[in-house]
């Protein structure tokens, strides 16, 4: 039975951050890889992935893969997907990309910042039970356009016909440092290096809870992008939006994971009840679909919010700060200014969250666990480093006065001495 929630119910909600007890196991894996290198990768692949590989199998030679068995239409669509993502991020680089800058004062002393790309980036692409060629594009394209010279990627995807789209995605991006390793051991190899896998400066890419825990533990030795949790979807709809459209927008996200966070908010009370009951009937009719078990479980946990004041509907969505938010309205433009926190916003009845995953070019690597309140979608600036630069050619007494005065206040004797000896 549906229970309608209201704005005042938000303070009672506890948003679960799905923790786990995998740290001890993952810590052992990290130490094992640090100590035994490639031998550890071979042993761990056999133990956790049931794969018998040799050390020579770790590196994948992309140019030796025969892609003739890959459907021509799939190749075309992968190329189109790549081109749209490249086009969007090229514009992003022009509009918000970090650039070096310098200023010179009257004494010709120079201050500024140098912006340089990260030297080496590691990309983890999952591929145990499913394949994600789109993740190759979303993670690698911003890095390439930012000027990262060396990109190393680990994926557990096996070299077979089903996984050809993933390797084709690598090929059309020109990435050839690919390693057939998955799990926490792949993160360890990228973070600390082995004889065959180069140590990187930053690791990005999604994965299961063991991959996430490994990224958390290696942070500090290397940088990471984010600790991605289960996917999230929020939907606002008002009158005259088709129930079928709302349902598919919701189901397209909650089919990912049975721990998905999902909510529907509306100022249309009758519409919420109608959507709920029609969706339940749809799930019963399609109960033999392999995805329905996951969708039904998530749908049972989906939160339904009603408020006749549209402004409060968007306050609810801003509080929950979902990874994805769909604005399904006949007049969406007037609501845009009210949406502040979701990671990616899909506006209009003809838009689709699936377009954001594959075809419009925006990046689908988004913050979860309400982190979009303080962090951003993966972008070109995530691969840039900002360095402060100062070149003092001529003595400025004002600099000495300020530095010597404040260092005395802070009781840092050698700071004081250093400032007056210049």
C-alpha cells in the first residue's frame, strides 16, 4: 500500500549510506599485491574471479583483437556516442577549463597559477557480469581532452565476442594500456604498481563494494574521483504527463541495483496514486522478466511525496539531492531555478535519463549519497593540477613588513628571520 510523504517527513528520514565490512579483506588484498606484484594478480584472479590467467595475459594488446565479429550498427553507434561526448567536453574545456594565468605588479614581480594535467590516470571499467562501453567514454574522454598523457585501464571483462564493444570503445579512443584484471587487486596494482602495470597518480571509475573500499584505502597514496554508491533517481511530475513515461523513467534507473534510492514527488495527488497502481499492475504482468525482481524490490522502497505547493516539491528534491532528477512538466522552464542539488537534471517530457547515459554527450559519472550538494559531475578540471607561482625580482618593503609582523604574532621565529633577511 502506498504511503504519501510530505515535506515535514524529511527530518524523520534516515538516508542509509551502504557501508560494509569488506575493509579487512581488501586491506589484505592490497598488502598481497604490494608484496608479490603480478604473481598476486594471477593468484587473486584465480581465487576471486575463477580465471586461470598467466602473467603474460595481464596486458591486453588492443591492436591484436579482431573486431570483424562486432555488428556494424553497434560500431556506428559507439562512434556516435564517442563523438557526442567528445563534442560536449571540448565545449566544457573552452567554457570552464582551468587555464594558467600570471600578473605583474609595478616592480615587475610576478604572481600567478600554472595549470597542468595529471601525468598518469588509472581507469577502472567493471565487466564481470555486464559490459559498460559507455563508461569507457565517460571516464576517459575528459582525461584525454585535459591533456593526460598516460591512461592505464583495468577491466575484468574477458576477451570474448560479448565483450567486444568494451574493447572497441578503448580502440576508438586510442587507449592501448589495458590490463585484464578486476576487483580490489586492480585498484592495488594501479595505486602501487607492479612489474607490468604502471603506478598512476589518480584512479577513477565505478565498481562493486570491494573496488570502492580499495579506492577508499588507497586514497592518499593516489587521488580518486569519488566513492560511488548505488544509483539514485528522483522524479517530479505534474498534470498531463503519461504514466508510461514516468514508469520507464523510474524503472530505467532502479533496474541497476536493488539498493537504489528512488523517489517521486508531485503536486498531483491523484496522479501519484494512479502511477503507483498502474506500475504495480505492470510489474505483476511482467513478473517473468529477469529484471523485474530487482525493480519490484526497489519500487517497494520508492518514496512518494505529495505537496500542493510546487515550491515545496523542489525543496524535497533539493534535500534528497539525487544522482539523477527528471523534471516532467508541461512548463518545465519556470521550475528550473528551483532545482539546486541533483547531480544531473533531465528537463522536459521528451528528455530521458537514458539519453544522459548514452547519447546526448553529458557525463554520467555523478556523485551519489547526497554528495552532489558539495561535489560535481566528472569533468575536465578533475584531471588538472593548480600550482601557485611567485617570482619576486625586486625587494618590496611592504612584503617584509606584513610577513615579519604576522610571523611575530604567530611566534614563528625563523619565519620572522627569513622575512627580514631578504
